[in-house]
């Protein structure tokens, strides 16, 4: 069981989707690079909810919020880029 | 002039005619046919216990019977909410195709499907709202551009078929389970009755469209379709385990419980049972090369 938590756990989860990568550029387009897609989205959302401790309401988000590591950090971890 | 996607086929036409007759014969008024008691008893199961996501899992060993009853209530609300979401997609996709040149052959039957699915969505949503106070929201997002063309038609009908088959696994068993409240049994039994026709149609159209694609697509392109559908099945199965349902049932650490359930061999055994019929069909039709799904 992983002991990594918070934002690092989110990165770690995304890396499991592309085992050929060892890191993800914060501005890399996650959708274009097939790290995140619609079929994998809900499981990813639950990772985000678990790590932020908050349920994410879909009416409050847009697809662009999930496009890059930086946009995820900014939108869900309330940190600047 | 291009040929329609759904080309004239004597066998398919005969099946469609028969399904239309059966739909007419079994037609009912959903708004008057159910009893809706004000409340349902909370000291019993709302889902067949063996069909709960937690059944037989390690994490369930620490739950009391009362906690399992609560999970069964909220997992049933989640299950019917997934039905509402799936039906919304189904109706939208069928509406987009009805009376187009490509689907002229099946348009008469599409009218029956749309009507029946609208009834299903109404009684599933009513159950959720009446006994759970909400329909769990669809957490999906369309991130990529939607594909078009014949492959897209195939994937739409394959998704709809697989959604219906997974749901029907539960409906058939819960409709027959006399441990469940009569209202719960009835909505499942009625849905099973209608879905058996929709599944019969779905299998015909999916086989038909895939046969046409096999003549046009490369092995690599067909493998991409297979992977997409396997990942769709993974998403559908995982969607049955909703942390919000655990939270509403008063279970601490709902996300951790979800992760443990998804990793538990008992859940994979339930998954194997619920997908057995679909997997046999997909492998026998040559749509899948094996019955192995990707991990969560």
C-alpha cells in the first residue's frame, strides 16, 4: 500500500497510466498524451477527492481543470503554478 | 451514393419485426403500475446481499449487519442512478440516429426502445428520489473529441448493449429474490422483461456492425476497438462501487473501502459472474480475442 499522500499521490496515480514515463511535465497535456481520458476519468476523480478530502461537484468544474498537472494543482490543491 | 450503415438484411428485419410485436404485446403504463410506499424498511436488504460490492470481501468482515443493510440501501440508489445515467446516454444516441438513412431499418423499433427506456428512467429516478432523496450525479466528463463514422456507430451500440447486459445481471436476480421488498422486486422484474428484448436487439446490431467493420479495418484498428470496450467494461464495473454510497451509509474512510473492494478477489469473482454472458458473446463473435479486462 502506498504511503504517498496529497498531491504526490495524484501524480503517482497518473504515472501508473503511463508506465513508460518516470515523471510528467507540469504543463504536459494529459489528454493528448493519453495519461487521462474519459474512460479513466471517474477513478481519477475519486483519487483527487480522496487526496483533497473534498467531494468534487461536476457543476463546479470544467474539462480544462484536468488538462495538466498545473491546472489540477491550481484548481484542486489551491496552489499557484 | 453511399450504402446505409445498417444494411438490409432479411434475418435482422425479421428479428426487428418480432421485437416490435413483443413490445406492443408487453406495453404497460409505468405511471400507474407500481406501488410506491412512503418508506421502505431499513432493517433489511434493499439489494440481493450476494450482489453487494462488499460481499465476501475482507473489508466487509468488520461491518455489522446494520451497516450492511445501510450499504445495500445506498448501493441500490447508486445502481438505479447508474441506470438513469446509462439510459440518458442510450436515449440520446438512439434519438440521434432514428429516421436517418443509416438506421431506417431499425427506426420503427427505436421508437419502442425510446418509449420503454423513458419509462425505465422514470421509475429508477423515482425510486432514488423517493427513498434516497437524490439521484447520484454522473461523474463522467468527455475529455477527448468524439469519434465519428462506422466505428463510432459500432462503439455506441456495443456500449449500450454491455450497459444493458451488466444491469440485467442484477435485475434478473433481484426481480426473483423474495428476500427483497415487493416494490424493489417489481422494478427489477419489469426492467428485466423489457431489457431482454433490448439485449436481443443489441446483440444483433453489434454483431452486424462488427462483421462489416472486419472487412474494412486492420487488425490494429480492431484491437483498438477491443481495448476501448474492455476499458468501458472496467469503468462500468468500477462504477458499482461508489464512495458516496459508503459515505451515505455511514461507513468511515469511504475511499479506502472502495480501494479495498476493487482490489479484493471476492469483488473480482462478482465481476466475473456479472460479465460472463457478455464475455462469451464478445469472444464468440470475434469482437474480443480474450476475456481479460485491464485493471482499475
